[in-house]
């Protein structure tokens, strides 16, 4: 059995720097995520709960295939993919 291997790079601050107010306010993490030979965009957002004590997060992994950019690939590092994406 192969050991679990994953790597990621958080790009939310870079996206805020580039796109400012166009980023949804509920997003807390936006990263390029590599896992088991696949590349994903990983988005973590807060779920609206009407309680000051409960904080739920929703994590979505999206295949970046919709971007149609062959430069984003699991064959290069998550860091390199982050540079291409931003």
C-alpha cells in the first residue's frame, strides 16, 4: 500500500490582491490541491449558521478541467500550478 501523499498551496491572499472585492466574503481558504496524481481547486467557505457559537465549513474540490488551460497539471508541483492559476 502506497503512503498517502498530498500537497497544497493556499492562493486566497494572491487572489484578493489581484481581484479584490470580487472574491466571495464567505471563502476562508482557496488552494491548489494535489492528491494521488490529481489536481484540484480546493475551496473552503463558511456555512451561514444563525449562531455565534457554531462555525461550519464546507470544503469543495473542483477539477480545474473547466479552465481549459493545459498548463495546470498534476505533473507539475502545486506551487507551479498556483503561479499559473493566479
